[in-house]
C-alpha cells in the first residue's frame, strides 16, 4: 500500500469519519475548510460543501504542490519549489480535528495531512515532505519510539492590536505601551473577551493574559499539551485573532517588530518531556461539543523527566533535561533560522535594552540567556518570535533534544549573573546569528537541524528564506534615503 492508502485505511479512521458526519448533521454544518500549513506558517487549503464530506475524507482535496510555499515567486520570477508543470498534492483530512467555527456556525474546519499525487511516477501517494505539519507528526512519533518520551510544550503568543487609518493601513496601537497595566488591558477587554470566547469554543483552555510593553500588545496564553496539539492551537489562535480583528475593524498584527524603542512580539516556548499520562477533556461547560473530542483533549499527568533530581539541586533539571538543554545550546545558531524566521525578526535582537535573547547560554530565572529554567520541570526557549512556524520549530527542537540525549551533551553550569556583566568579566559566550542571512548560513551547516526538514522541505525553506534575505539586501529603504540623500557634497 502507498502511504496515502495506508493513511485512509488506518484502524479507527472510518469510525471517526462517521462521527464527523454525525457532527455535521447535529450542528447544521454547510461548509468545511480543508486546511494545511505552508512553510511560513500560513493557513492554506480549500473549502467544500459539507455534503461531500465522505468523498473528501476518502480521496482528499487536490492543490498544487506550490501551495506549501504560498505559491510565491522569487525575485527572478520563478515559482519557489514547484513550477507550473508540477503535479498536485493530495490533502487528506484528519477527522479528529474537525471543529465548528464559532463566528459562523454554518462553517467548520479540519486539518489535513499532505501526500504526493497518486499518479506520480516516483513515490506515488507518499507522504509529502514539504508538509510541515505532517513532518512534525512523523518526527514526534519517531522520537517517542526511540526514547519513550513525549514533547509537551506551551507557547506565549504575543501580538499587537493596531488601529486602522483612513486608508486602511496601520495607524498605531489601540493602547499605550504600558506593561501589565490593567487600565490598558481593560481598554482592549471587548477584543480579548471575544478572542477567549472563540478560543474556548474551539478547544483552547485559556489560562492567563496581560498587556505587554508595546502599543496594543497582548499575550493570551493557553494550556500546554502534546506538541502537535499546541501547534494546531497556536494556528487556530491566529485564525481567531484575524477574525476578531475583522469584527472590530482592527488589525491583528503578528509582525515581530513593527515599532522600534518598545518590545517586539515574541513567542517563547516552554518545553518538557514526559513519560506516560492520560487523556482528559476540557469542555468548559459546553452542553454540545462543536467538534470532535480531540479538539478538547489534553494529556495530563505522567512523569516529567525535566524535574530536578530530589537528592540534587531544587532547581537544576535532571539528566534528561540537562542533555536536552545541551542539545539546544549546541544547535542554537541553526535553530535561530527557524525561530527568528524573517528579516524583521532581527530588529528584535538589535533593539537594545529590551530583554531579547542574544547569547547562547542558559540559566534559571535569567532573561539575559537564550534559555532559562522558567520553573521546575520546564525550560523556556526564548529565541523564537511571533512569526514562527510552530510545526517547524517543534520538529527542530525534537531533533536538538534527540542529539543531546544520544550524545549525552552537557550544557555546563547555569549562568546566574547578568550575562552582559559576566562577559565583561571575561566569560566567553557564543552570540546568536544577528541577521537572517547569517542564521541561514548556520542552518546550512547543521545536519541535525536540517534533518527536521526532510526531503523537499529544507531546499524549499532555504530557497524561500534566502530569497527574502536577498530581496531585503536589494531594496532601498527610507533609512537609506534619510541617511544618504544629502550626505554630499
């Protein structure tokens, strides 16, 4: 059997397909978005009337391969990755992700796994390696098989709510850049309560939020969980914010650094590896679930292998956690090309005095380091921002963990000093890449992190991001004009 045939015929899938039909009838669903994720984290796919659910569940939707690269033209007018002569991918829905959209209850969405076309001469019906979500599923499954460990992580998705000017373009933040001030948080209350309402209806267990220190900047967190679910929920959260922005005539801005002199939007990842655990449900008192159970499921309990060893330090992670920190430190340069994936990302690192991670070191509650143990049992990976593709990031971190475990990498002792002061005292610390171009060079030299981008994925990502960097280098900006226009005679 081909991969696509085996996937459609997998044990239990036929029953899930029937459950979706029952849910369609129960909720009155008329239309379904079949969606997957491009290399930049954009949501792409097709919409199909719900009458055709069983046919699509069996045969999938077809879309040009180039959709995985946003059907984007490089600066030489070539389609990135796949030309017009390429075949069409097959996207098979994952029925367990079926969920109604709370802002229009006639519509639902379902995530898909992508495959090569069934009629291809080479590898027909094989898993499509430019499908970042599908890659993460397979990378995580391999990691669990080899180590018996599950990655559970949470993220801190900062973003900014901007006003629209008369021309429809951004016109500053809705609120002032006053960090943690309830008054500024209150000004955005109608917006964030709508976001929370929609998020809970789609299975996100919202846990806390605050106003951050940039114009209109909020951070609304949801409960950590299995890696794939967290990535799907972050993607869903972005979709929700975009819809709420339309309803309030605002702009939901996920750009990393739209304003200088104030903080950028990060997306810190809090990471831990677990053995065991049980599936629980978070239904938030809903009498009727607007989707299949998987949307509302969370893995709870088990053994957190990052917890400190009882007879050792109360804060220092156990051996597995230390090896994983060692793996991330070892590969931090290449990881930065994924966590800080845009030209604009590096404005965050260059704007001084705003706590952005610049150096490859680790500590406890030490925000001058690229990694910090944010609480017993987890550590916070900080070199990642709001534009991240979470599926690529999770897959790359798993590969760094795997390398740390297999090579027993030792991260050294935690740095408890201000890292800048420690360096002035003579400590030698590697710096993160400080431009997208440099980060891409570090990624090109790192076979471990590249292995998180199998087959066509790495060449596609490199092409797309190298083109972005070259476009930037080839562009005259307002800074050029202001700096050089009248510098002579």
